[in-house]
C-alpha cells in the first residue's frame, strides 16, 4: 500500500492534504480540506478510492496537532 496513492486520490477529488496519510489495515486516513473550508478526515482505500469524508470536531480531534 502506497501512501502517495492516497494523497493523489485526495488531490484528484479537489482536496489539499496536510501531513502524511495514516495507514490502517484496509485504508488510509488523510487530513485535508477544500480551499479554506473546514478540515476533514478522508478515508481512502488501498487501491486509491476515496470512499468517505468525515467531518472533524471543532477541536480537530486526533488531528489537532497538525491543524494548529
């Protein structure tokens, strides 16, 4: 599984990623946003398919350190 594939999938869908994708057994999680919109957690399967966009809590949740 190539994390660069997850980043390309995010970019192709119009998202700008921040940091490195987080690897899970069946997918990657990517912190990203569109333009200056809110941050979201993208779920990208190991084949590069974006299948879920998860809104983040106001605090940023587990991504708070990257969001600042």
